[in-house]
C-alpha cells in the first residue's frame, strides 16, 4: 500500500497517457507491498528510461526502500547521488558513511570520511539553546549523532592508515557521548597499535554500557573479544569479572554525571510522572507541580495561533473564577507555542490578564496531540479526566463536574 501511495505522490497513474508514467504505474502496482519487488521495479524503470525527469525522486525512493531492507550496496549507490543535491540529509549522511565503512577499503573510507565530516557539521548545528522545549531529549540526540559522526571519522581514518589519529578521534567520540560503539572503537585502534592491554578497559566498557541499539549477538561479540584478548594477555580469565564490575561502576558513574548535567539544564529530563514536572513562567519563575500535590490540578493546554483556544479561554477563566476561593483546586494556563516570545505580546494585545506557564515538555509526556486540551489531575496526582476540545455551551459545567469528581478522589 505504501508504494502505491508513493506512486500517487510521484504523480504516477496506471491510466496516464504518457507511456513512461503508464509503465511506472503498472510496475509499482505489480510490486504491491514487497520492498524487494518495489526496488526491482524502480531499477528496471531507470534502465528503460535513463533520462527520465523523475530520476531524482525515484532515486530518493530507492534509497528509502534500501535503508528499510538494509541493502547497503544500494544505499551507497543511490544515496551518494541524492546527497549531491541534499547535502544536509542527516539520515542519509549517516547511512552512506556507515555502509561505505562496511569493508576496510581505503577508497571507500576516504569517501566515508567526507560524509562523516559533513555529518559532524550538521550535528553541531542541532545543539539546542537553554529553554528549548524538550531540551534534554534534543541535547542527548544531538550528542549521540555527533559522537557517531566522529566514530565514523575514526574508522575511516584508521582504515586509511593513520592509527594514532583514529584512536584520538575515537576517544573524542567517547568524551562527547559514552556509548558502547565509541568505547569499542577506542579499543579497536589501541589493539591495532599493539596496545591490547590498554584496549581491555574500553572493551569492558563497551560490554558494560546498556545500548538499546545492540542486540544479544552484538553483546556476545563484545564478550568474546574481551575474553579472548584478556586470556591472551593474562593467561586465563581470572580477574576478568573484577574488570567488568569496575567497568560497570565506571561507565555508570560517567553516564550519571552526564545526565546530571542535562537535569541541571532541564529539570524535567527523564521524568515520567507529570506531577514531578516543573513548568516555567513568563518571567522565568519555576513552578514544581509536586508543590500542588494534594490539590486538584487543572491543566489547560493552548497556543496563540489556535482559534478554538481563543474562543475557549473566557469559559476557562469563568471556571477559574468559580473555584478562586477553593484552596483545594488550582487551574493553570499551559502554553504550547514553539516560540515563547510570541506569548507576552499576544496577551497584551488581547488584554488577557492571567498567569501563563510554558509546557516545557509536559504536553509530550501527557500525549497532548491537539489543542485546546484540558487535563484534570486528582489530589493523589493521578489523571482523573481529559477533555480534548470543548463544547461551547457545556464547557463550564462539564469542567466543573470533572473537578468535583476529582475532589472526591482523595
């Protein structure tokens, strides 16, 4: 089905008047949902129509399909063509560099090095500024990408013969983000320089780091490599367990320190309980939602660009007025604008005299996919009810009923 949708996106129809488009439409329809048949159909079409005006679009489609089926040869073949016009395609830069490094060819490594350096440039530009929504998550993803770009440079540089520079790059990658991949790479180039004993702690680190990208087979390889190298140097595996325990403690401490830095920049990093969130106010003030536990907390998610939100706000303010004297109920206005600087002028322009907090990632945790959305949390800190959108003539009473119900859930 997705390939038929692609055909429609390319403007292809089996009933088109142009012979080329008719051929392509039939070929894609016959390929059905088979990725392999889809790739074959597109390649046959490019062979039959080498000067087709749709070559760029078809090669992009081939790359995507090849990535999905992990066909490294085709990812490189078509990916390098696509990168000539899409030089900042992050996924493609990474995949092309990765597959070029699948062997130790100096020529392929030289090409991979160029893509890896470009990937590093792009990754550096992705660094978020403090206060960015989901700062910690974006910062971590940026660090992971940057570390991987440098790992690829390390591998390419080593394949090209400069083992010392490869080791240095691998160590830099490990400093940027302590991953199993970067630790393994440091060990690789130390071992290549006949410094196997120095490589052992890094291989132990690679085995100790919990990496969701690794499967059991990968970890087993790490264990076998470490065991064989350790036994070769020490004569047996006696003491290897102590080395692994030390590696676990060392890497855990390193990862904890890294996450502490993120938490200082983003207090909501890794929090799964909405009542442990801290939201920021218009002037930078912080409100820990935990300080409201024991009360009914109502969160109204809105944005300046949202027409229905503007229509709902007077109704929400009416509910706030109703519960103003009730110390057991707190209603908060939670803004979801990407650009926080738009909010203050909007409030002034519309003469909205109210306290506003920014969501700071809370909407993602609560899976708020549309606005306005109103979430009611009971005194136990549990979600009592959720209202997606609103019914104008019933909203005040409906929200009031939900607040009364939540008050009973003490």
